[in-house]
């Protein structure tokens, strides 16, 4: 889930309520807040605490809530986790500490220590493009044996890597393995993945739920129809402009155009204006989700 903002350090309360109801109405099975798409690491601790409380109160137990606690400080991650627990969240998600790069033994030590010190179940989060380190499949397997580490989200975009992880953990019981990039949701589910945590579901939640259901039902013809639309959205909406965060700019702009919430981003990034916003408006006019899902 994105974090709706009125300004770089002010939450959009009404937009948050609108967006949560929109996402839940699409039939999703859970919500992940303060992740990469949620700009979690760019928000002040005060805003993160405020958003956790707001989201948990609005969701009110209707679906599980996963909270991002990624930070360069182990202490701050623990504090975020305990606040999430107090607000009623169901689990927390942590990518490796960024800036200084950890090796695999250091990752093992870090996550075992974090899992020992928090009360909520912990999901590992593989985001090598932002953290400069990737979990080796064997590291994921070792950590999956910890009683308080319950799952893994892979946002590497590497389906071969994803398949190596799912193969290695095929007998890992209740350990959940999710994929981030929606472009490979279908392939990940067909590779024994358990689900997707997809940014596009902010905008069209029912589309990604439909893909999940199609794979579970082995409806290969429907999978191909849905995959074509998912790739159309991705290749057009997420490629406007030249900013490294153009995916997020496009997504937030689309949510603003549809009237769900503000399109403000955290500093130093700016919302689309002028020609870029017009491209998003035109794209949304040409996407007929209802026709595909009917």
C-alpha cells in the first residue's frame, strides 16, 4: 500500500481511509504498509507511528496487516514492531539494513536477533536494488527454521532466484513465500509461491486477486488475458518520466486522478504535473478493467 500524503511530512487521512476501503473492496487477502511502495524508510518515525495506528484502526481486523519496519538501526526496527503490535498489526516485514552492506553470516545474526526481540511474526524482505544485498537461498532456508520468522517477500524481480528459493523451501511447512513485482506474479505462483504483494493492487486490486484465483484454478487461458493487462499497465504507467521513482510517481498520480487520495511523495521526490499527468489520465481512460474481469 502507498502512504497517502498531503505534504512530505503530513498524512492524507481521508485519502488513507478511501484507499484502504478501495483495496479491501477488491478482495485482497491482506495489506502491507510502510514497504517500498509505502515510502516507509523516507517517513519520519512520528509519521510511521501515526500511519500504523491509522491503518490498523481503519482495517479493524478485516484482513491481516503487515507493517514494514526496515531501518538502519536495529533498535528503531524493534520500536516500530512493538508499536505495530500495540496497534493490532499481525506481522512485521524487514529488509536488510541499508547503507553498510552485510554479508550472509551478518544477515543471519541480524535477523535472528531481531526475531528474538520482537513479539510479532517476522517476514524477511529481499530488496537488493535498494539494500545492495540479497538473501542467498540457503540463508532464507536457515532463517525459516526460526520459530518467529514466518515468511519471505522477494522483490528482486529474478524469477530464477525465486524458483531456487521455493524449491529449497518446498518442505518448509507454514513458511510463506511472496513475490513483489506484479509482472512476474503469475510465474511466481506457478513456481510454488504463495502470493503477491503488488503495488498495482493499490489501483486495481481486483485484477491481481483475479490472477491469483486463475492460477489457483489452473485457468491458463484466463491467466494469459490477465497477464497481458498487467504488463500493459506496468509498461505504460510505470515508465513515464526519468526519475528513479517513476513507478511510484505514476502509481500515485493514477490514484490521484481517480480521486482516491493525494499524489504527494516524500522529499526529495515530486508528483507528476502537466504533460506527465496528462499521459496518466489518457492511459487510465484506455484501460478497461471491467471488460477483462467480466
